[in-house]
C-alpha cells in the first residue's frame, strides 16, 4: 500500500489500533490538544468489531445490526477531533523508550511518543481439533470479516461450531443476509449454565441482556442447534467433507459439510504487549493472559497504557470507555490544564462500569471446555506454522521441557510467522496440564519484535542517524 | 540443611554443563547451580556457530581441541546436538582485506595450525555461489560448521546428570564464604558446600567474582540476531565478515540467521533485552550488499542474548588469583559456544590434576590487575 500521510518523527500521544478503544482515545486526546497519531493496520478505521463501517458493501442495516452501525458515530467523532489516523500502518516494534517501529507505505519509520496507548484488541482463541487446518475450516471471525468487507455470505452446507457471543452474532448475520446454516454445534458445557446463574442478576441490567436473548431466539427459530457437544472433528482428504461430532455421552454422528466455522471466544492480542516485556497475569475466568494494569489502563512499563479488549475482554462499549480513560490519563500527565475540556474522571469510571456490567456472566457461561482448549488426540496439530502435534508436545514435556520457550528450542513450536498467535494459549495450557501446575507458573512464549514480519529491504532502508551517514560517506 | 558436593559449578550454560560433565567423567560429584534454566541465555540463543576460523591466536589451541570433541559429540553426550560440518567462510570484501587475511593464515601456519585456508574469488564463488561478485576471496575452515545451541546445552546437562552430576535450576547464588577448607555457597534455596567452585556464570560472572573480592572489568552485552522466513536453499557454509559485522547461516528448513555481534541493550537484573533497530538496519544493509538473493527476504523475528565481554575480547579461564579452590570460566565475549566442550574438559583437567596440557596463561584473571 502506498502511504499518502506524512508521518512526523514525534507525537505527544501515539495510539496503536483504530477500533473502538483507539478511536475513542484518539478523539478525546486530540480534543484536549495533544498531538495524537493513531496507527492502524487495516485500510479503514473500525477495528474488528466495526470493520469497514465506512465502506462495507452490506447496505441493509439490519444484516450487521445496530451495534455494528454504532461504530459510525465513533468514527465521525474521531474524524472531527483533529487526531491523525494512519491506515495501512503496521507497528512491529515498541520499545520501553517509547519508540515505535512502523512499516508504512513500503518504508520503515521510527516514531517517538511521550505516551503510548496500545489498543490492539482481541483475537480468536485457538480451537485445535482434529482437522482444524483443512481447507474448508475457518474461524467465525474470518467469515465475519469477509461478510463485512466484501459482503460475502457463506454458501453450501455451512456448520458453525463452538461457543461465545460472536458465534451467535455471526449466525444471525448470515441468516439475515439470506445465507443458510445446516447446524450449529454448541460446545458450551452444560455445567456452565449452572455456574453462570450466580452472575445472572448483574447480567439482567447489562446492555447485552435483551439483545443477546433476542439474538439467540432469532437464530434458534431458523436453525438446528445441537447442544452439549463433547466431541468435534473435521474430516476430508484435501478439503473438508464431513464434521464428526457427539453430544454428551451419545455416539458420534457424521454430518456432511462444505464449510465449518469454528469459534470459542476471543482473548487479548498480547503479541505487542509481551514483546515490550509488560507484566501479564493469567486470568482464571477468561482463561488467557491479561496485562497487569492500574484503573486507568497504565501498564508496568512507564508511559504505556493499554485500552480495549487487549486489556482483558470487555466488549466494544467497554473498549471505548477504557480508551477514554487512558486518554484522560495521558492528558493528565502531559497537559493537565486541558482536563477542564474533558468529562470528569468520575463520569468516565461510571460509564466504564456500566459498560462492563454482566461481563462475568458471559465469561462464565461461555468459558470453553478444557477438551477443546487442550487437544485430547495426540495427532492434532497445535502449532500450524511448524506443524507440531499435541503428541510431540506431550512427549517433550515428559522429557523435562518445562516451559513454552524450551519447547520453542526443542520443537520450533511457536517459531513460525504467526509468532504464536495460533498456538500460544494451547501450549501454555497443555504444559500446565501435563505438569499439573498453573498456567501462571508455566508462562508464555518470550516474544520479540518484529511482532509482524517485515521485509529485509525495509529494515535495510531505515533512516540512519547522522553518525552512520558520515561513516558511509567516508567508506 | 547443607548439601555437599565435590565441586559447585555456578551457571548452567554450555560451559558450566560441560565442566560438570567432564568432572563427572573423572569421578567427581558436581552440583550445577543455575539462576534461570540451562541454556536460557547466551548458550541457548546464540547463532550456533562451531568455528575455529578467525579466532584470536591465544584461543586457537583451545578451539582446535574443542573441534575434536564436536566431531564426536554424539559419543560424548549421546545427542548429535544438530551439529553439521559445512565449513565456515570468512569473506574478504576488498583486496586490502584479503591481503590482511593472507598474512594471518601465513602466521597461523608458522605456529603449526593449518585449518585456515586462503581462497581466491573462484573458490569463494564455488563454496558460496550466492555471494556478491565484488568479493575478491576469503578464508575457509572446512571442518567448521554449526549446531543447535539450546539442544547442545541441554545434551551436556542431561549427560552430566546421567553420570552423577546434579543440576539445580531457578536458584540464585547470594554469597560465597570460605569455611575450614570448603566453600559455603549461600543460595535462594539454602546452603551448598564444596572444596571447589567454578564461576561459569556468563554475564553474571562479574557478580560472583565481586563476591570473592576479585572484581573484573566485565561488560554485560546483548548481541542481536535476526531470522528470516523460509527461503529456497542457496548457501551451505556459515559466512562471516571481519570489516563489517556479519555472521550468516541458512538452516535446513530454509530460514536464514543473520548475526555478527551488533549489540542491543541488556538489563541483567530482569533478564530483559532491548533491540537496537538502527544497528539491525546496518546488518540488513550488509546482507543486502553481500547476498543479492536476500533482497527478497522477510524478517520474522529478532532477539538478543545476554553475554559477558572482557575488554580484550578473550575469556577468563583458570584459577582465581585470590581464592583457593575457585576457578573462573567466563567472559567468552560472544564467541564461547564452540569452546564449550573443550574448555569444560580443560577445566576438569585443571581442577583434578592442577595443570593443563594446553596453554591458558593468556586467559588468567591476573591480567586485569597488572
């Protein structure tokens, strides 16, 4: 992509990601007068949830739903704020000295900031079942991206499998767009319903309650839903032809399918935060790594805050509120005299707590079962890039390999281009299960920049400090 | 409770593990104390070069002896350590550089070492067809090669344990005191005691030396490496430069490792390292110039290990100048991996017999107090 925006060498605030958190943070900081840049990898603002909200070919508003179109307001608010948005920019490195390595317009730029807000959002939890790498198997999030950006509605025999709000939302969107769904295989464990009951009162007052109920009813009316799935496999020679599944203790059943869409929730995208060496903790409810943050979102590295789902899954509304709080903290630190132009801190915290209400219910109800997080079958691939199986990992752990980094050295597990995005959580949980210790104790891959692959040519052509230029002239 | 041993080795890098293995082979019961895990730092994350080529003259005898162990590494540790011998080539970028290499090779020959061979442009292109046509020649050391550093360190650790050594990991040494002819080593997991202590603590060896009242001018460095996505095979030997900093190797899986000693920043307190992209950019430009095929490469990862460097770029090997029963084995200045097997054998010889066949005087810790 050729860049048309001029990047300065330094900004007061740099925000990474133009989803709800990044847009809301950028708008607030720029209104308070901070020179603000928002760097985003996608061609247009919106992040995952509001992807292509300005450009989607899906014009009928009911298909993607009112929650999606809410993103337009955020984008408009952002655009009138004076913050600079750079779309098509990949941030591949952030240092503790608050220097960003950015790939944009075919060139590498090093940008300095006085504060940084990471709003890099979430990614889908790995769903390592037998056959999950077959053509014809993809993630629900991937299918939703195609729907939003290109209006592509899946065709043929479509099976959705897994658990979590996004699975149901995608089902509704496909159906509204005129698509067909052969079946939904619901892997939500039955005991989750009982455990979630305790959290029900707070969920009843959440903005998600009524919408969620309507959505479930809408999908169940039009599609066959099979609950309590305990076994799930994708079969086929060169591409998917069948899905093998079982519910509860019943015998396994085979179902023909052309497309299997998998989803079992989203987790914070921690590649950048881990690469900076920010402290993380293992969250026993969301079953993922979450950066350790104060209530404004400040991380363990001075000057770097995290907002949005990257700070722990909270949904789009909470993401925007967390973005505002992080921006508020940045203004407070850099330009306190401008705070009077912003809403009070108390109002911001109130808005956040309203947006977060009911989250514990969703987290408990949709907590994916162990059997689909830690592969049961030894032949199942865990690391797709380097083709490492669950069995190889178990063997290596039995040999005395105690953590993900040793596993990298032994098996190259997690050393491919995805930098562990597709296997990291599985590997942590597998080692923990084998060694009978906590995931917190096992830890995660030590990640390093570049967090996204970058052409050697770009690194070679990086701007040089003056001393280096002189050396070249002399040589 | 105090745990006793014949020797305490501090640091489970390849040097500490190798010394423990060779002590165990001589019938001693050593304990290795490691603050993280074996091979976590420089030993496990280096470029894996097994190189006699272009070494400091003082190191050549040790390197040649170590090479003999590498060539039978499977017999020694029960694992091939991923060692392959495709040669290492020092490329001259200019005629002047080639002349200086010629002088070096000639001088080596007068002292009886023949592993380095001067090559002209034609032989260079035969060995390394992908190298830029502008390079006039170089030096090859044909028996050199590369190994998998983490796997090798782990193999030494495993074999040492098999022969009776103990390795305790996640345990940090906090103090060293002399008591009745033995060393008391206080750690975060209690007291260990032995008549012999080996300081093989890498970047942290300066602290151990300071605990003994024997401070050394050790610099903590963080040499950086980059690796590419998979590329079609185009090179077999490891290539190094001397003018500009580069070491360059393609793995069997097609990925290409780019190193050469450009330094990032290290914090030995937290094990954190930070990369310096301006310097990595220099590496990228060197590769761009030397290997046109690499202009299409994609960098997928970069990292740095934490290592110790001495002011004269050669290690400290030998007995302590002040503390009886203490031996030093550190400061390998980012080229110690190949020396691991040989220097471990030499340390065991020194500890059990009081002397070594190979000359180690140049590596004495005394050189810093003169």
